[in-house]
């Protein structure tokens, strides 16, 4: 059995912690004390930290595709770096115009499940106390209760589960009530306990056996001939292995394509010699520059800043070229 990945909870308000705020302020204030080499070595760690800042943000907010400039300002991170982390490594996906993370969705689902389990546990305790109080008002001497029939059913249960369990008064009355209200036979109880003994899977645990109260809660399901059919574990394992293999192939193909695209982008950038080639590069390889009109946004973009300074062009010149580029692209698509 393969062990699951280790897990630890991550406080989504970590960045607001007073000690973390002081840490970030101190490093920002004293960054000139570090050599260029040390700062370069910190770059991949910074990218990892930015990833977690995005994850923390997505736990409480929706991040739309056109809100990256806002998040860039909030996190104090260059927009190009933010775009690269969000778009280039399959850490995030875009759905309905917003970025999503499988990790965040999984965490939120786990949180929901824990809340639901807590609610169910509270309801179960309430129900159990209510049933117990109702049973307390009954007495063994009530004419409809039959100890002999009840104990016959309990013996079947103990024989199936290899127990010598002393059953509470509450559960005895539940057994007899189910038996009489549904006109059951001892053969039916034998089937109920036989099916229950087969159990079911919970996570990595196999064939978990239910308790008597749970059997009584679901006696009609356990009485079904096909409710608890044993799973075909061998077929399930083969199917899971095949799915895993297909996913690995798909991931490898995506990685191959990503490397080709990265190399193509790098080659295109290195081959730029003038402003027209700069415009072409930005329209092809910078999605945000291709679609966002805001001058402030364009001016802050690291790629635009670097190329415009190197080849001396303005935002208006770029926008004019971009309009022609988009028109040509539209004509090609229509053809």
C-alpha cells in the first residue's frame, strides 16, 4: 500500500502575522546589505514564496484574469513574474475567466467535509440522546416487547461477528422494533449481519466492519442482495495504474511542449534587433500586453520597459502596431 503524501495545515493569514510582517520589512529595508550573488540565489525561493502568497489569496478571494495588475500591486511583485508563475507551470488553471488551483479547491472541499462531519456528529448525538430518552420511558414489561425473539437476533449478530457483546437496553428495543414493524424473519437478520460483516472501504482501510447501531440505522440496505457486493480490487488496481500511466504520458507531453515553447520564446527574444521585432514579440508572447489597453499597466510591464528603453519606442507606437497585428490575426482566423 502506497503511503499518502504528508500533509500540514497552512494558515491563510500567515502573511498578516505580526512577526512575518516584521521579517519581510526587515529584509526589504536591508536588501542592499546582500551581495548580488545572494540575491540571485534567493530568486527561486522568492518564486516559491509568491506561489504560496497566491494560494493564500485564492483561499479567500476570486482572482479574475484581468485583475493581475491589482494583485501585482497588492503583493508588490512585478507583473511579468506574477504572470509567469500563474501561467507557465500548470500550477493554476483558468476557468470562467478566473484563476483556480487544485490545491485550494481540495483544501476548501476538505474544510467543507470536516464541517459536514461535525454537523452530522452533532445530529447523531442529538438523535441518539433523543432515542435513548424515548427508550427510557419504555419498560421491558411492555407487552409488545419480546426478549426471547430479541436475544435470538442478538445471538445471530454475535455469531457472525465472533463477539459476546452485551447489548444495551436501547439497542435491544431498536432491534425488536425494526423486527416487528417490518415483519422480518431470522433469515432476514442472518442476511443483514452477513452483508454487514463484509464491510466496506474507508480511505486506505479495507473491509471496515460496522457497529451494531450503524447496522440498525442501515438494516434495509444491508438486507439487499446486491448492496454490499465485494469490490473487484484487482480490476480497480489495474484501472488506477492505467489512469496513472496515461496521466504521466499526458504530463510528459505537456512538459515537452512547454519546453519547446519556452525555447521558442527565448530564441525569439534573443533575435530582436529593432522596435518592429519588439512589437511582434510582445504581441506573440506577452498575452497581457496583447489585450490590455491601460497605459499604466503597459508602462509597468517588465518586458515593455526593457524593450522600449532599448529600442526607443512609445506606448502609442506599440498600440498602433498591435492594432494592425490583431487585424491580421483576425483575417487569418476568418480564412
